C-alpha cells in the first residue's frame, strides 16, 4: 500500500501525521512503534516546511515488513550532511535534534542532498513479527502491552 502527502504548512504536517498514525495502527504496528514513527515523520516533514519551503512525502507500507517514508523537497539543500546530522546543529537556532533523532528511530536512514537542488531523505522502520501476529490484541482488548517485547535495540 502506498500514497503521498504534499507538505506546505505546519497544518499539513499535522494532518499527514494523523493519517500516518491511522495507517500504522491498521497495519498492526505497536503503540511504541507508532509514536516513534510519528515523531520522525513530524520532524522530517516539518524540516521541509521550515528549511525548504515545503515538499512531498511518499509512504510505502509493506505488509508484515515495515514502513518506508521518502521526504523530497526542492529547497536549498544541505551543504554538509555530516554536520547537519550531528546533535544540536541548527541553522535556525532551534534544537537541532530532528535529523539525528529521526535517524535513531529508523532501521534504515539516508540523506541525499545537492545544494541548490533539494533534499531527499529515506526513512525505513521495520515492523516486529510478533506485533504483526498480535495486531488485534494488546491494548485494544484491554490487555497490558508488554513493552519488553519487540522493543528496539538502542
Ligand atoms: N529539508 C531540508 N532542507 C534544507 N536544509 C535542511 C533540511 N532539513 C534539515 N536541514 C538543515 O539541517 C539542520 C539540522 O536539522 P534538524 O536536526 O532537524 O534541526 P533543526 O530543524 O532544529 O534546525 C537544519 O538547521 C537545516 O540547516
Ligand atoms: Mg528540524
């Protein structure tokens, strides 16, 4: 299953985030996975608004496997990706945690950027197999969710 969102404003980030939250619930991602995916989504989508004047997000949900998000914009690009990926680096005097934080929340993450042309960031997050099998169990049935199962390493 796949689709895309045009992201121009912070309002768009919010609405698309709601949709991502809904889709990941339908696919059986755990609450923890969904919160972390949405966090990364919000940071990377908001970066497009703040630093690039908007862009597009394409999502691909792979059954029983994971979610890929591709953020693409035609903004100014990132001249030094290594620097931009380091904790606390910001050209807008904000927290500088969006890129490094999103990378930590991903199973696979990469940035391609050309100054003057734009930026493309690919985020991939696996779904844990035990969560796929339990998609109708857990919190929805009033059972306690076991956060020790399927939790990410590091
Ligand atoms: N889509 C983008 N286009 C251009 N520059 C970007 C983009 N995303 C991030 N950057 C650059 O990388 C820096 C670090 O991003 P981030 O870690 O999210 O911190 P913050 O957004 O708080 O500045 C930004 O300050 C900006 O210079
Ligand atoms: Mg940011």
